[in-house]
C-alpha cells in the first residue's frame, strides 16, 4: 500500500512512519506548521506536500492521521471523501457529534478505518481480558488501570501537548485514553463518572507557558449499570511508575504489573499464581498496513472512547 502522513503534530508520527516504511512506500507528508515539518524532515527524507489538497489528490491509498486532535474531524472526513483508507491516532475526535460525522463519511465512501488502541493487542493485557471473561473470577465488580510517565517533570513532551484547544485536555485525554478503552473492553460503557484533575508540575524549565491550561495528574472513577466500579489513573508527572491493569470479581482477581500477570482464585487454591502469556497480536498500525484489521480498533470502539472522555471531562 502506498501511504501518506497527514500531520506530524502527534509524538507518535515518527513511530508510524517508521512502521510504514518497512514494507510500504511512504510517498509524502503534509504538515501545516513549518517548525513541526522541519523537525520531521530531520528524521525522515520524505517529500512534503504543500497543501492538504496535494496529498488528497496523490496516489496514496492509505493515510496515517497524526494532526492535532482538534483537527481530526475535518481532516478525516476529507480523507474519507478522497476514497483513501484511514489510520488515526487516538482519540478520534473531541465530541460524539464529530465522531458521528466521521462515521458517516467512512460508511458513505467505503474506506477502511483503524484507530490506534494499541494496548488491546499486547500479551499481558490480553491475558487479563481472557481471565476476566472466562468466568473464573465470577462477576467482575472492580477494574483499575494505571499508566503514567514523566513527560512533564522530565521535560520531554512537546509544548503543544499542553495546548488545550489543540489537545482537548491534558493527561487524561492523551495517555489516559489507554485506560478508557481497556476499561470499556472489560466492562462496557459506564453510566457516570467523577474526575479529579490537577496541575502538579511546577517546574518552569520543563513545561510550556500555557501549562496551567491542562491537567498533568488525573484520575477518573466510573460506575456501571451492574454496580461495577472502574478507576483510570494517569499523568505526566510520575517517574518509574509501573503500568498496572487489574480486575477483581466475586471469586478472585487478576493483576498485571508491567508485563507480568498474576491471578488468585479457587482454581489456584487461593494462591497467587503467575500466568503464562500467549503471543501478542499485530499492533493497529500493522493491521492497517497489512490490510488485515482485527476486532477492537474500529469505528465503534473509537466512538466509545470519545464518549468516555466527554464523561470524564464533564465530571
């Protein structure tokens, strides 16, 4: 597949470009911001399209969308109308209304759509899901996901990741997206949410001048129709914090810390036992490039993620 890159605003644009260049032809990229384009060109010797229209009129069959989140709706609709397959960084859009517009454009033009919900295809997360779904733990009544890094305190996140207009928020809508879609994967859609968002990093040398506009330390608590509770913890201010994914039920529990998974249930005689992991599945970007989409990273999941973020920020 011939591929083009639409926007290099997101920090993962380079990762997706490298993945595409392994077995596909990347014919060019478009980025409206000259500084971002120049930085991207230092890493990749790829032609730059002068306008979006040039990219859309090109021979690219698929387009990787890494533009600012606030621009996703208009960008993706234009790409769909140009009959090109779409891979996008999460989140899909900032509102459910925009997601519905995107969904219509995709359906009307018959193009493939993939969103980057990467954690669903990693072996340790898949093991937690399998055990939670197996019935071994009984009815699941509590799920927790914690995923944090030190992007603010260590100063490596780009300044535009603190721009509320472009991002739609801070740590929760960016890094916290992983927890939202994993919780949805296990429990479905919550009925209500309560959030605590704070600005924790105060080091002026490592943050943008508009840092106080978005949260860098965040927790959202959700409850579900059947009484289950889920907690999504995230932030840009925690160095060395392990990634934790756990599910607890009436008969037992399963817990992942980084890439190791342990369970405790009647089947293990009440003892904590390490779970043998299976193979990971291809990442969403690889699924897109191979033309072999797997369940779990399509338009329905993308819409659900945006809806959960709307709940988290309204709360």
